[in-house]
């Protein structure tokens, strides 16, 4: 009986590189080799490749006569514990830039290269007792199996990820009324790939309306926020302190002009009262520094 190689999820290398031209994989040269960059400690990677086949099924035919190639959709979602803020900036200050992601599958000595990726959505979650978790969704252009020339992938970094002892939340420069237990931020660029006649792959991508939302979970100690909810009072500078990066620099995601959108206050016998305040932002793009 012939043996079949079992591909193990832990035995995969990942790296990214910013593209000079959208959809063109960055290569090195014999005199100037390159190393792709490290996302962070990756815990999940989900690519979706869909050629959108179109069935042709004329009258008189019970089953499809043929399937024609439609528009190619390449989506990538990656979940990781960050050690640097650089990858997150592709949803923020570098939203107009594109990257290539190189996935090397060690067990079968093969590669998948996803090009023309722009960050459609960034989700950041901080929680007591756990590392900071980042999920980024990218919209791409093409996928190939030919690895870049004169290039290598990064080794797993030994640096600790950003995590809860270094995290906090402030609103307009002041602490919130309760003890913060966790937070989430969701930044969506609503990117739309643009196709044209004669091309099955996207020719460019356009950022549509920006949508920024999230929530703060904390112990219940005040009803002062209820007034802001009822009046839709705008607050400035919600600062999510994400923790120290591998260079021991404290990184902060600043979300300006937020409003609390509801006031859920569940009461359960035997439990400490906690409240999760969801918010939306307006006016400008969040900054990460």
C-alpha cells in the first residue's frame, strides 16, 4: 500500500512582503536577496480561492453542458498574536498598499503565493489573561505555486506577543468608570475588487465607506454612561492600549469620535455585574502608533 503524506497545520511557514505594483510578487536578486516579513505568532490561516464557475445549461439538457470560468476571487484571513504593529497598518495608514503572502507547506515541499492583497477588515481583541489577538481579512488578485526568486521566509520569532498586563483603555484621557476586562475593535474598509471585460482577475480595488465599531467590557460601577447612550453624546479619543511590542514600545490604537450605541446590563444571581458597551466611530480614520 502506498503511503500518503499527511500535511500538518503546524508545519507551515508564512511571510508577507509589500508590493511595488499591485498583484506583482516581490522578488529578490542574486546580489540582493530578500526575506519576507513575520506577521506574528500565527494561530490560524484561511485562504479561499473561488473561480466562480458559471454553468451553461440550455433547454433540453438535464445537466450542465459546461462550466465557464467566472471572476477569480482570492480572499485570505489570518489570525495571530502580534509582536509588532506593522501588519495591522495595512488596514489603517497603509490601506492603499498591497502585499503578497507566501505560504510554504513543508510536509509536501510546496508553496502557495497570494498576490495583490489589500486589507479589507481588521479585528483586534484584548482580554484579561490572554494574548492580544488580531484577525485580518485580505482581498487579493491571484494565487500561484511558484515561489519568489532569491527570497526566504522568516523563522519563528522568540519575542513574546503583546498581552494583557500591558493593556488598558482610556476615554478622553481618563480611565473608564469600571475595571476593564476586555475590548474589541473592528475596522472595515469595505474594499471592492474591480473587474473589467477581458480579465478574470481584478484590475484594482477600491476602499468604500469606512466602518469602525467595537465594544468595551468592564465591571459595573456607574450609570453615567447611560446619559451618553440616550443622548448619542460623542466622545473623543478612545485609546485602546494594546501593550508593548517586541521593541518594548507601548502601542496605542486611538479611535476618535465614538458614541456608545446601547446599554446592556445583564443581572445574574451570584455574579458580579459586568457591562459591555458597544460603540461606533465617526469622522476620521483610527490611528495606531
